[in-house]
C-alpha cells in the first residue's frame, strides 16, 4: 500500500510539473531545491568536502556558488524528466542540439558496438532520451528503484522511443550481448564502487574506486568508447548533447594492466568534462568513500 501511495504522489507531481511551461516549472523547483540546499545539511557537507578535495584552488565563495547550482540543476533535470513524455524530434528543435555527432556516427559504423562514457553531469536523463529521439536508441545501465511501481514508471518514460534498460545485477552479460549485436549502451561511470567490481585509479588526483566493467568489455569486444553528455550552455540558453572523440585503449598483452590503464583513461576524460562544467556535476555523491586498505576515510 505504501508503495502505491508513493507512486501516485510522485506521478501526480510529475504530471503537474510536466504540464507547466518550462520557465514556470523551473521557478517552482528552484524554490524547492533552494530549501533542500538549506535543509539537507549532510548532502551539503558532502558537496563541500568533495569540492575542497577536488578543486582546492577555487576560492570558497566560488565553491559555494557551484554547490548551489548543483541543487538548481537537479531541479532543472526534474523538470525535463517530467516533460519528457511530451517531447518528440520536432518540438525539441530550438532548445537542444548536438555537437560532435560525427564521432558517434563513425564509432557506430564500425559495427562492433558503442559504449558511451558518461556520468552524473548535466542532464543525464535527457541525454539518453534525446539520443533515442534522434533515431539512435540505446541501452542504459541502471540500478532498480526500491519502489517497483516507480521503477516501472521511470523506465517506461526512459524507453518511450526505443531505449532499453540493463540492470546492474546482470549488466556484464547484457553489455557483451549488446556489443556483439553492434548496439549502443551508455554507462554512468562516476560513482563510488567497491572491489572487486571497482579498481583504484586516480580521479582529481585522489585514488577512487572506479567501475572497470566498461574497460573490460571494450577490450574484450573491440567496442568503441566515446564520451557523451547533455550540458546546459548558459550563453546559448539551451542544452547541447556533446560527443567527444573516440578513446584509444592500449593493448599490451597484460590484460589486467590494460584494464587499469583504460579505466584511468576514462576517469581522466570525465575529469576534463567536469572541470569544464563544474557546477553541473553531482558533487553531493560520496565519490571517494571507498578507500585503499589502510587509508582513513575522507568523509
């Protein structure tokens, strides 16, 4: 019963926000996210800690501004998600465009599958959705929501235009199957992991336990790997789906060393994009929670 009540409350709010003009919906969630910024002290402290670890050269007032924008951008993404059932290839013109699409098309043409390296940067839910609107549906590696009714509702929206979900509890086999079929799968690779699923590589100069599955699958199958993010471009007043150049992973014959090097390469690419758009990354996640044996916790 509680699951159903939660479901109807969330769906009611989502449908209400989805009917509002974008500007008005953003005003509504701006008040909500500012209140959350003030009230959720634990998340705010995590964000402050992460920013001091990763970007110590930035003055504290600027780090505070970045953190406030993180909450604002989460609200904006909520607005976009609520409006996504209304979107199609025609009515998204004028407020979202692509850049670097040739990188993706070239990778896709190789026929060995494409792994889109992405993260909780910008409007990640809109990223895969817009990808499908362009006629390029993709798979998404996701974690199931605890509420099964909300899980079905959210995935139903994600998959309206041909996308499909790969659940984390069986993603390795799903990734291999998708790559052998020449399909595209997006992987959020910027969350804290634990061994053995994660390996320690550096992220903003700090050892971070990082998912190695993307590197393992790419090296095994020859799938192309390239970064992709939907980011808000303030000067243009619109979203842009950016595709970066394909990554070139070294193959030395030492499989584990190659996996480690490729995972480090992915983190380096993610870091470059986050540094370009620091106020659009999810700093309130405890990215450096898992520590190497013998190291003290950072939170």
